[in-house]
C-alpha cells in the first residue's frame, strides 16, 4: 500500500480532479496514464505543472490525479487547482506563493444555462418588423 502524503480536490467548469501526493518515484499519473499521454498539448501539460514549478517541486514528487467530467481544458484547470491544494496541505510554506499566483482560487466561470423559449442561453429569434 502506497502512503499518501497529502491530497486535494480541484474543480473547474464541470470537471473534478482528485490529487494525491504519494511516496515513490517522481512522476505525474492522470487516470492511470502518464501526464504526456493524457494531456496531448504542451499548454495543458504546462498548466498542470504550474503549481509545482512555482514551489520548486517539479520532478520531485509522485502525484496521482483522477479527473472526471468536462473537457480537456476544464480537466487541466481542475488538476492545477487540486495540485495547488495538495501542495499547500503538504507544506504550509508553499501557500503564499500559490495564493499570489491565484492557484488556490477556484475559477467560478461556468457555462450559462439555456433559457426556455430561446435558441440558446442569450440568443434571440430573428426580429421581423412586418
């Protein structure tokens, strides 16, 4: 059984990420796949690693991430939020750096719901004067 040092839950849009910092060889696993296999673009990989780079922990910790819901961008944002929370729990000295960069703040932006009688959330039907 692998010992969990700290954990954190991150959320973004409709995605939820559970992050576990564990004992073991350094690396990041997302849904039992390597980070590079799960997030295909460099921008998304960089986004997940941001809290680790800020706290000088990149390549030092064994991190397991489980993400569900939403799309890849939301999942990457949720993973970043969860990693930041796990790092803050792991060592309180990481907290100020993470907070000033905004990694501990949940991004509250969500897709607006579709309203009844309308073709979309805000779009209206075409107006006809005659």
